[in-house]
C-alpha cells in the first residue's frame, strides 16, 4: 500500500506542476480605464483594471518615481509601511499589468494633449476659421 500512496503523490505533484506552468504561460487580458490624468503632479493618474472580465481593481496609481513611471497597487498603511491590498504574484503577471496600465496611461495622455492642442488652435483661429475647423 505504501507504494500506491507514493505513486498518487507523484501524480498529484506532477499535475500541480503542469497546472502552475499553464497558469504562468497564459496571457491575461487587462482592460485598463484611466480615471484621471494629472501630468504636473507626482501621482500622474489613476486607473481601474479589469482582468479577464472576472476581477476588477480600482485605485491603481501611476506615479512618477526617481526611475520613471511605475504602477502602484491599492494599499493600506500599517505603521510606517504600506501593504498592497492586491498584487501580481508572478514577475510575468506584474510585467503584463505594468505594461497594460502604463500603455493605457500614455495613450490617454497623448489623446488629452491632442485634444488640448486642438482646442487651443480653435481658440486662436479667427472666427470664420474656427467654424470651418468644427465642421472638419
């Protein structure tokens, strides 16, 4: 009987290893919505992230650090430390999440800047030209 238990343990361990490998290699679908953009502040923006249509995270921050932009997960303070409420477990997942959030932020920032430039152009144009630009 001892040999049979060992065989089942080996099968379970092998199955768990295969399951872990499958989890790590599957790309996740991150739907990121930028909630606010504040390019002149240290917290550059906030975002909500929906993962595979099954799990949502609100209050994700885009922060300007000494080495550039980084993603900060929602957290709470314990003493002098901050603890993330939720966070990616694997380095691959962390990279996917960071890339998705920072990519969405850069895209939203570009759209915001383009919109501001277009609005500025319309204000600077003579009245007749501004009307022509609106019809474009």
